[in-house]
C-alpha cells in the first residue's frame, strides 16, 4: 500500500531534474557531472547485481554513462533520468555477458565472492551479510526476467513506475512479474535457504 501511494505521488510530481537535464543537453558539463554523481551508485549496483564482479560492473557503468551522454538529446527532459539510465546499464550489462569468455569468468566469480553492494542497497530486513548473500544466491536461480524485477524492486528499491520505465514494460506487467518471481522464489528459499523464510 505504501508503494502504491508513492507511485501515485510520483506520477503527480514534475520531474525535479528537468532544469539539470536541460542544462546537460545544452552542453553544460557541470550539470552532466551532477547527474553522474546523483546516479552513479544505483547504476553501479544494478551492473554489479547483473554481473557479479566489481571490475566488470565498473566498466559497464562507465560505458553506460558514455552511451547516455551520447544519446542525451533523445531523452525527454520531462521524464525521469534514472529509469532511462538504468535501461542503458541493463543493456550494456547484457552486451557484456554475450562474450563467452567474460561469461565464464563471471560465473566463476559468482561462486567465489559475495556481492559488495552497499548494505543499504539490500532489503532493510537483512541485517547479516550471510543472509544478504544467501538471498542473492537464491535470486540468481530465477529466470532472467524474474531476477531483474526482484533486483529493481527490492534490491534497488525502485517504485513500480520506475521499474516499468527501466524495463520498458507496462506497470501492470511489473506487478504480475513481481508476483510470479516471488512465487518462484518461495520454494527455493524453503528448500535451500530455510534461514530466510521470515523474509517472505
């Protein structure tokens, strides 16, 4: 219910970054730097969740910002910057994974290290690193579309509206995809990660 209220409120409010985006589109380097500073953390966290490795996530984040700058003219300044940027991060991450060599290196790294995203990027109920890592492992077993929606809604705490814009799908699809993802996640947690049952 709280999420729904936030979504309604967000839909009614004008984009607070409009002035910054207009300046950035006109070539103002300070405005572009402000956008990078405001969104680099969430961009890196999404790249890390999708790739599982620091250096790959850094490369993808940097590439995503370069690409975003290149296509800034195509952005409607009345629309939020973050979902548009995260869509670019997501696309760049999947392009990165298409290389077989990088894919196998990523798989190796997933099994060797836990995510290093900041603690506040994980659901607030998680107060132990072990729980966070186990939850991340459980989500890794889901199909890609289910993983994405869980990452965006719960790990990055995006609203349904922002998630819909990031994935370029209707808000209703976000809701149904989230419900299906959680339904798939429950038996995985019950069977393999019983200590996380209280989170569901």
